[in-house]
C-alpha cells in the first residue's frame, strides 16, 4: 500500500509520517519510507542524528542507476537517457517490490532500526547551493516518481512518502500514485487551505484523501476542522510528551506513546488497509500514462529528442501478478 503525507510547512506532516512508520514497523510489517520533502527531516524524525542523516545517499544523485535498472529489457525504451520521471513500465521493465533486495535499494536505501524492527529509508537529497538558479526541486523528486511508477506492492506492505509541503506535488502526476493521501492540517484557516487545494486538484483523479487534524487542543478545534473538511476528517492528534522527547533527540520506547495517539495511528492503518479491496490497477496505469504523455508533449520530447509517447506499452497493466512476467 502506498501512502503519502502532505500538508503545509510546519503542519507536522513529517512528525505524523514518522509516527505512522514506527507504528507499522511495530506491527512487523515491511515498510519502505521515502523523504521527498525539500526539507529533509524524516531521517532525524526516525532517530538519526545529523551526521547519519547527512550520509544518506540521495536518490537524485543516483538517477542514472535507477533508470538503467528499471528500464531492464523494455524494447520501447532505447536507453536510460530517454527515460523521464513519468516513464511508465512495460513488458521487459524491471519492477520493484518492497520486500526484495535490488540494486536500487542497495544504492539508495539504508536500514534504520526502530525498537527492534527496521525500516528501509530513501531520501531525494536536499536542495543544495549548486542547484540554485539552475535546477528545480522536481528534478530530485522525479526519482521518487519513477520508482513509484515501477513499484508493485501488496497487502500488508507499505510505502510511506513524506511529500513536499503545500501543493507542489501537483507539478507532476505523483499525487495520483498513492492508495491513500493523509493531509495533515492544523485547526486554522491556513491549516486547511492546502486541504482545499488538494481536494479540488485531485477531484477528477479518484485520489483517496483523508485529513489528520494535528495540534488539536480541544473540542472547539475539532469542531472547526469538522466544519471545514467535513467527513474527510479521519482522526485528530493533540499534545504528545512522547513526541516532545523525540524532537529533543531522546525518544522513549515506542510502546510508551500515549494511548490516544496509538489509537489514532491504528485508525490510519485501518483506513489504508480498507482501500486494498478497491485497488484499480488499470486506472492506476492509465493515469500513469496520462501524465507521461502530458510531460512528453510539454517538455520531455524536446529535452530528450525522442517521441516519448512511443514508450507507452498499450497492453501492459501494472499489477501484483506483473512481477512474475517482468
């Protein structure tokens, strides 16, 4: 199951995504965690110190390796250089599984120990001084989108992505790559503004969107969120001494997280798991192709000098059974 955490800057989406990752790992589930935010904070939120976080390999710096692996023997893709962030898989492409070992994980992922369990963590890499004036951050998140396009995940497997703040993900088709999008919103007018943007942009694409109210202090805050987002409000989270200790770099055992917050995380997992029976791999593949053709026409063909529409395999549908023939 693919899960995105989104929200405005400072809403607490990285904190909530790290708590959800810890919760999933505590259940024994295999988890792939990805920090796709321009501000790279997921590693420290999972317990890494600054030096360890700085040593995480950047996916954006390893994009040629990622492309070469995913291209596989797909005859429609002449070379890795002609692949762009939206390139869809086809017959002969290599697909990724959460539980496997592969060259992409070997190069880009690092295990992070969490209370006896472990999560695979990948990061886009920070926006550096060398990027200023010559690159946009979407060139880094493109590595994440390409991996999601080739990821086949099953029941009780989880890929959790801490997304860029605000509505930046709508600059590509990545917002359609998830089974569930959790929008973290504070009980303020600014806090729910990103929710409205997401709701309106995603309306025509069948995006499953639920709101997690954060920094909630009482019933008035809950009433405000309910008034603003209606039935999309799934759970609310208030003050947490456990989180405060974690933010100081001294996280207690995860089993000591407050009961109310543990129940909230279980509600998030239940909401994600409930989407499994309704997964529509054909629609998922169709949307992938839709955004690839849009990107090809707007900039991809000119950038690569290739008609990228020829990369689309009309008979290919990404689904769990596709792994056996990839």
